[in-house]
């Protein structure tokens, strides 16, 4: 069972990494980064159950997911701001956000 969890976590991480590296649209890059964070949280949660960490490991997983949720709010706000400004939502075409 441990190998399966590690395989799923690794697959999710590399799918997210491929989305970040290969895609140009901001939303796809953002979703790839979130997929990488979820894969890391899955691996951390699995190790927390295997080790004698107990509640401390799950608190660490919740902390990682809370930071990821805050990152999602900021990232989606920036993506929507670019979309509403009428500029193309591709990572290569943006250098700075002008208000």
C-alpha cells in the first residue's frame, strides 16, 4: 500500500510539473502548481500515518493545505485580473501587472 501512495503522489507531482513547464496559459500553470502542492500534502499525510507522528503530522498537512488555499485565492485573483484587463492570459506575454 505504501508503494501505491508514493506512486500516486509522484504521478500527481510530475503531472503538475509538466503543466507548469509545458503550458503557457496562466490558469493551467496555476493549476499545475496546485497539483504539485496536493501531491506533497498526500506524501506528507502518508508519512504522518506511517511514522509515530500522530496528530502533529496531520496538523502539518492541514497547515500545508491552508497555505495552498491562501495561495489559490491570490493566484486566482491575479489570473482574473489579467483576464478582465483584456490582455492575453499567457505567461510569456506578461511582464508586470499594471493597475
